[in-house]
């Protein structure tokens, strides 16, 4: 078995298994802990608060700090760009149809791909630079934050290199780095992709039952 | 009524003496660590685990913190204050702990001591960071868990520990107990006020606080006037009048529970339908939000902050006030524990509007309000002076932007901290009590 076959076959299934089991285990681990029942009389609705928090926390609270701060803008660029690339880049749509879902959907045009790539790259680079240079993020960042960022950067870079789909080794390299990212994902802070609705929900429920418009 | 600043300064001097009164809490290092860990393990539940799992270290919480804003010290970034708790969680409770343990050092007694400054002296648990966090991480609640761990490990700062030990052992705060309350009641009776103390049954149990008995006597008097004016069946009880809960502030849950239960059992015995918490910020969450949890079942009475109660009485047309007039220009400072942690925003403003004065909001108000800097017990912590002063300077800028000639608030601790800051910086800005304003502008029945 050549490296390409290994990456396309066993290593793909292994990395996918680590990702699925790891993410599930981590979600189960945190959500299966005891929950302290609050016996105080509620002032408002916890459910409404949880729902509201999940929506409004997509947007920065300008009244608290400076609006349009670098990490906020870079965060939007990166996340929106990455989301578009991950789910609407033509090679990815083909991949999902062939290897996972059995069906596909409309891919974005090339100009949108280029725009999304530029946004994601720019956003990620700004976020990494900010993490490295700003005293606050430099103090609070962990080694894992850097590893996650660089892994994503490498996956995106190899993805762009493999875009033409004419040179097979580049596709294999991109797929291999994506598999490494899948393996790393459940152990890292990238897990916020799945945990954020819960943390926002718990916080929103807390404020909601107290009648605080947070 | 103007406060005698000499009395106020004397009170501030007394606070400085507190560390000398604290009993030592000697404990071997290993024992400290294991005690703290036991608390962390008990308190880290589903929501807190989810919070700790969700942080992306973006640093936006720093922008919300008054102490970071004023000092730009990255160590004061709110999420950094949870480093100890995070390390414990990752090593001992996280689903991926079998991997994290390889890289995460265990916590030591030195770590506990280093964290003391971060979670006591440098955090008022104001909750502003939790509102700013895009992941919705409630950092203040976990700072409180860290405090609880340190408290169990005997690491409460000496000033705060002295008051916690006093309340835990004698049930008094700053030496104020039933005798001092009766003295304050007699002083009001000498002025011709009817003060129903120690009744067997009453619809409303009114609490007070040491600060109001010792220092802000105008507030205690105003409370009595308002309750009498409303004509309700109320009492204050010498066995359960202290709203302040230094167990909660210090993180020592045993004292928190005993202070809370003293009030709860007395209110049940009285058959009270409502318990009114005085102008004391943390006293509100201590009873309103934590009282039932300490009691182990829902409370059979309603708990209201006095500002909330006054707002409701105004809104429902039972409390009629003399208009002060638009010449009086005030700004309202929301006590964090009543506002951001309790949702009481509109009620005090309804009271101020009923007084028909000119009210201008600070640029950061209500949910976005900056703390006075003295919350969560910082006003009695010797190591927090620099932080308190920094926070006050920020607050002062906020107030000055309003052009107001007076600050009104509904928390004795906020008032102490703002007055101390004004005194220190020779800022001629009165800091008034909401209840006192109401008490001195009650509409006479003949009107």
C-alpha cells in the first residue's frame, strides 16, 4: 500500500474515528457532570435566555469595549471564510457526496472561493499575529492554541495548492494534513466549534432566570 | 442628611485595623492543596465544565474588566484569574485528562497563594467579563469557586477573614449585634418614629446592615419612615437583621449558610411573605439567589432588594413621593450584585423618576455599568487598595461625563467606596442613598 492509498484509506477512517469518538466523548464528559439545581424563585425564563444568548453572542457588545477591535474583525473573516470553504468549495462538496453523505449541493463559484480563501487566510494570520503580539493573548494562550492555528493554516495552504486537482500528491498532502487536524481536534480548544452553544446556553439560562437582559 | 466625614474616616481607619484582628489559619501545604481540590471537585458542575472547555483565549474579557482597563496588566485578564481552576479541571476532571495530565503541572500551595491576589484583591466578581465573552463564559461564578477553594485552604486575605470569622463565631459584623440594633432603634424612637422590632408575626421582615447601623444611619431611619408610610405589617428582628454575608464574600460556605439560614428560619417563624434586603449589594444575591440553595428547598417568601421593593410600590401606586424638581441633577450607579447579577435595573430608575429630578445615565450603565471597585469584599481587603483606587478613577470619569451633581446608589458598600474615593481625591461629589432620598420625600397623607 502506497502513502496515497494509506491516506485515502485506513488513515482516513482512523482520523475520522478519533474525531467522532473524541468529540462525542468530550461532549459527554462535560455534559454528564452533575448539575446543581437552582432552588431560587425564577424572575424570568431560562429557556428564552439560553436561546437569546446563543444568538446575540455572535455579535460583539459594543457598549462594553471598543467596537471593531482587531480580533473581532479577524474572527469574523476567519470563521465566515473557513465555513464557506469547508462546506461550499467544489472539491469539498464532491468529497462529501462521494465519501460521507451520498448527496451533494451547489458549490460556490471560483470568485467566491478566492474571496473566502483570502478572508480566511487574512483572518487567521491576523488572529495568530494578535495572539503572539498582544500582551493579553500572549499571557493567556496555551501551546495548544498555537498548534491548532498552525495546523489549520497548513490545511488551508495545502488545500489551495491542491485546488487545481491536477497534481495528485498535493491532494494527498492536503488530505493528510486535514486528517492530522481531525485527530488533534478533540483534544484542543478547537472543540469550541461544538461546545459554544452549550456554554452560551448555560450562561443565557443563568441570566434569563434572573431577568437580566444579557 | 449629610454624613459626618469624621465618622466616615474613623470607619475607614477601623477597616485598616481588621488584618490585626484575624485569627491565623495555619495548615500544612499538602492539606491546603487537598482541601482546595475537594472544593473545586464539588463545585465544578456541568455548566462550569462547559465554560472551561469552551474558552478560546481571545482576550475580549480583558476589555470588559475595569482593573485591566486601568492598569493594562495582562495578568488581570479575567480568564487568567481562572488559571488555577482550569489546571485542576484539566488534570482531574476533564474528559481528556488522560492526555492533559502529561503536560499540565499539578497545583501546589504556592499556586494557591499566588492566586489569592488574582481572585480576591483584583476581582469584584462584577460579572462584566461574563457579559462580554463571545462564548458566554461566566467567569465571575468561577472566580467565586476559586475563592471557595482558597477559603477552605485557609487563604482568605486577613481583612476579609477577620470579618468572616467574627460573623461565623459571634454572628456580628464589625461588632454590631442585637444590642447595637436596639440602640439604633431607641435612637429613632427618641425622634418619635415607631419602630416595630422583634414582633412575633409580620408580613414583611426588613433586614438592615452594619454599615447602616454604624455609619449610614440616615438609610436606616429612611427605611423605617418608608415602611411606616406604606402602612404595612412589618418588623425588624434583633436575631436576624444583618443582611451582609461575609461567608459569601470570602468564599467560606459554612459561614454563608449559617448567616443565610439565620434570616430564613426567622422569616419562616414570623410567617413573613416578603423579606426586604437593605442597600447592601451582595446581601441581595446571598439571600435572593443563594438563600434557597443554602436552605435546601424553595423559600416560602419573596426576597426583594429594597430598591426593587420601592420601585414596585411606586409602579403600583402605593408609594407617593414629593417631587424634588429638575434642579437636582443625579446619575444612578447600579450595584453589580443587584443589577447585572440580579436584573434590578428599572425599579430604582422608576423611583428616581417618581421624584421628578433630572437623571442622566453614565456612558456605561445598567448591564454595562462599571463596578465601584469595592465589591465582593474589596472594601475590607488591605491588598486591594491600589485596585480600588484604579476602579474609582474610572468610575469618576464616567460620572463626570454626565454632568450630574450627585451620585445615587442603592448599596452601602458602593457608597463607602465612592465616598472614600471622593475623599481621597478631594472630589466634591455627594454620594446619596436611594432609600434616603425616598425617606425624605414621602408625600404627606394630607396631600
